[in-house]
C-alpha cells in the first residue's frame, strides 16, 4: 500500500507544485498522473521512492509511506526492492553497456543466485518483448527500445510498485499497446501497483483505475478518469469528441465510442462538399527543397537505412513513421549532414549539407530526440537571448515563442533543471528562431501536453506557409492527424509506403488516430473534422428546411 499524508512539494526558492494531497493506493491499482507540461507530474512520481527531495532538492512536507517504509527516513537506494522507477530519459539510468547485463545488474548487487538471475532475465526479456535485443549495445538502441530495457531492468528486481514517467512516449503505437498490455498484466495478475504519468492519455486512459490531475494551481484532483479529465486542457480525443457529440457519460475506449455511434444513430452521413470540409490545408506546397537518393546508414553489420530515396518540398509537412528501430532517426541525421551516411546523396538547393559546413545550419536544421546538446547557456533567459542575437531577431522574440508553446517557464532556471517537456519546448523555440530551408524534427512532442502540441502545430504550419520543407519523425498519430500533409512509412530501414496523410492514417489499423477508429471507414481523423462535418450538415439541413417552408408558403398562396 502507498499512503500519502498531507503531501506538499515546493522547489527551492520557487512555487509550490502541489499541496494537501492525502491518498491511499491499494495493491493492484493502475494510477494515472495527468496534467500540463511542468505542472509537477514527474516530481510527484519522484516522491514515491524518495528521489524528491533527496536528489532533486526542494522542500517536501507531509509523508509518503510505501508498505510501511517512510521515504522521509529511508533513502531511495533502500526503496529499490519495493519501488521500481523509470524516468523520462531511460538512458540516464543505465549503468552497463549491453541489454542482458543491464537486466542482471540490479540482481547482482542484491546477491541473487546465478540460476535465479538467469531465469528472471529470460522471463523479463519475453515479458517486455526485447528477446531479440539481448546482445545489443545500449547506445545502439532507439529511444523506444531503451525504454523497454529500462522497464525490464526494474522488473527483474521484483518490486511491488512500479513508477513510470511517460513509459510510452517514444514507442510506436503497436509497441505502446504491447507495453501497456504488459503493465496491465502485472497489475491484474501479479497485483503490482503502477503509478504512471503520460501526456498521450488516449493510450492509457482505458486502463486507469484512478486519475490524479494536476491543473497547475497547486491542487491535485483525484477521481474517476472520465469525470476528472472531461473539459480540461489535457482531455484526450475521445473525451473532446464526446463533448462535440453530446455523449454522457463519455466513452473511454474506441470500442465503446463505436457502439455509441451505432446505438444512437449518430454516424455522420458524408454531406455534400465533404472533400472541401476535410480537405488538406493549402500550405503552399512547391518545389523540391531536399532530394535524397540511395541513402544508406550502417552500424557495424547492421544496416539501419537501406537505399532510401526521399524528396521534401517547400510548404509541405511530411511525417516519417514506423515501428521503433525502423531507421527514422538514422535517416534524419543522415539528411541533416552531421550524422553517419555510408552511401547515397543528399542535396538541399543543390548543396550537400554534409560538406557545406559554413552553410549547413541555413540548409537543414534538426531538433533531435535528446535536445540537451542544443542548450549550452546557464539559464533559459540566456538561451532565448542568444537565439535572438544569432537570428537577428528583436529581443524577446524567442521568449515569446517559448511562452506560446509552454507558458510560465522560469527564465532564471538552468535548462538542465527543467522537465523534459519544458526543455524540449525551449529547444524548439531556439531552433525555430533561426530560419532554415529544411526543418527536421525527431519525436518533437515527448513531454508536451495537448495545448503545447496545438501551439507547435500552429508554428510549424506558419513555417511551412513561408516555404520551409518540414519532416517530422513521430509515433504520435494524433499529432500527425493535426499537422502533416504526407506520411512516409518506414520498416527495416526502407520506405514501404508514401502517400497523403488522410489516406495513409485512416487506412492503417496501427497508425490511425482515435477519431478515425471510431468512425471507420469514414474519412474523419480529428475532432475538428467531426465538428466541421456536423456544422456543414446542420447548415445544409437549415437551408433545406428554409427552402421547403418557402415553397410550402408559396403553394398555399396560390389560388
């Protein structure tokens, strides 16, 4: 059991993140911690094993007890057998160099016998689906693969509580479903208590027994998932769809929503003019800006990118999608020029960015998965001011862009002290300040809430309208539905499909957004699509009623 008694936390010299939280969590519960970027979700998770405040600093009031042990008096290392913790960046917690040794390390430190270690490692490899990675070097894995390894490493210790900070943020949709199925099995079959924070709530909400919502005002709202999140800024697509459709109570699964559509006769007939209502926004798609031919990337004997041909056009936003390890990140780095490239050519306005050192930044800009290397100043304010100077922008421009993405970030804070989402928002604001002919983004929504995603969509749409060619490697199908014009699907280092976003996303069982699954085979992808079609249908019905009434009145007036 986890007991929180009048729990409160405040950063040193900063604001109170939450206070007055009293709660008892029973074994076998799956608890979802939700809230906007920077509202304190990660800090709340870190109190459950004592990382906050023992390692994070700050002031903790109240008490956390896990199976009778108080984190106030027991250090995090002595909580490890009870609480398994996986942070947002799993690579920071690795202590060995290879997958199998990482899984065994914790057991070695606790003196587990070799036979038991072998058995637990084998069970865990199968449980989290990484048996094929057992001999791989950790630094050769994708971020999604690293997350699975980190989860496996804490499971081998046999904890009673799992604390997971965005465990599916870097996973492809199928991989995320598999990990969530694993987590659910641990809850249902083994009675583990799982407390996790996520921004992609559409993935997790159906499995949650309880939601802790941090609105950002210092309070914590606890209760049923649908009741707590409905109408909030972090409500996932199904809850927002329920508002548009007038469904009460709101369905939490696609299956229940499809039943509601059929049961209420609420399937939307495609009105006249549907192609206009659902048409792709005109982003000024133009000439080819980046042309890649036969690009190959190898890591030892493994070929990560196999002869890829790709064109990116001015004004077009392209999503590069595919399962973890399909070669998306390797391709982006090869296109940018500073990454490894074993074959093929890349031309941006006729110039290879790998050889144009003095012009490379103006040709191709890349926002990587780990943005730490992009931030080198001592404060957020200095980062913003430096970006303004380098881009020749008026003072405060980058700071305004940052507030548009994630408002309220302390300008005096060191970038490394920010949450993952805040740090990503800062890197995005800095990179978007300097114009480039081509912009590449690798998983740009990890740690961002729905409001920040909407702001990012507006920013990228504006850049595309100005003629920038944009490619986004992402597993976030909801972002793709809102943002992109085209989808390129990769598998085993190759491009296996390339087409318009609406056709690619609505036609894919794995990469379809929630709204597309609810209304399949209709072409709607987003809540805005549905709302627009309902509005168009209502307008058409109004015109029909008006004409009918006019004709009736005219006929009645005839002698």
